[in-house]
């Protein structure tokens, strides 16, 4: 009985942790969308995470894509950067990301990057595999990201941003 309860608690907690992100289902067709469907992501967003201050800046759609950058600053020093794109290709969207140390040396190999296909889109929420953007209000944005922690387990983290004016 104790084993059953432990397994049940694990399943419930895992589902609660990852309720804002989705995994790809190979049996489903790609979701149709336009880059203009996610134009609400554009802006200069600021927040806090990893013990520091974060900036997430997204351009408005141009050339069937949006470009984003992320910066983490802890104790006045840049920890790392990310360069991101959301691109419209073949009537769907792809989210791509590369990480860089504070000296702009890449984390990923030269021709490698993280890529996530669009899985679901709603009026104020867009789901890519392991990444979700949520428009809370005109001035607030949540981004949910699935990370692999030090023990090799996946966990979801919420980044809350406010629009900087």
C-alpha cells in the first residue's frame, strides 16, 4: 500500500509540475499558425530568476520571424545570454534557441541549437515542445520552460515578466 501511495504521489506531483508545457505527440499533425498569431510576445520584458535579474526582448514580426534575446544578471554580472527565434515555416511555427556564456562563447556546438515545434495555440497561450508563452495581461508574460535538473529529471520552471516601459 505504501508503494502504491508513493507512486500515486509521484504521478500527481509530476503532472502538477509540468501542467503548463507539452511534449510532442508524433501521431499528431503539425498545428497551422502564422507568425502574426504570436505577435503579442513582442516587447521588452523584465523579471527575476536564478537569483538575479532577467531581460527578455522580442521584436515584432518581420520576414516571417520574431527574434528574441535573454540575459541573466546576478550581482551586477552577466551570467549568460540566449538568442531565440520564432519562425513561420510550412504553415507552422518553430522556436529555436542558442545559449552563450557572458563572453559570447556558445554552449551548443557551432551548428547545433534547441528546436521546438508548435504543438498548440490559444488566444493568449502558445505551446512549443517544453516551452510555453502565456500572455497574462498586456503588461505581464509568463514563459514556462522544461529543464533537466542535476539528477537527470525534468522539471518545469516559470519565468514571470513585466513589460518595461
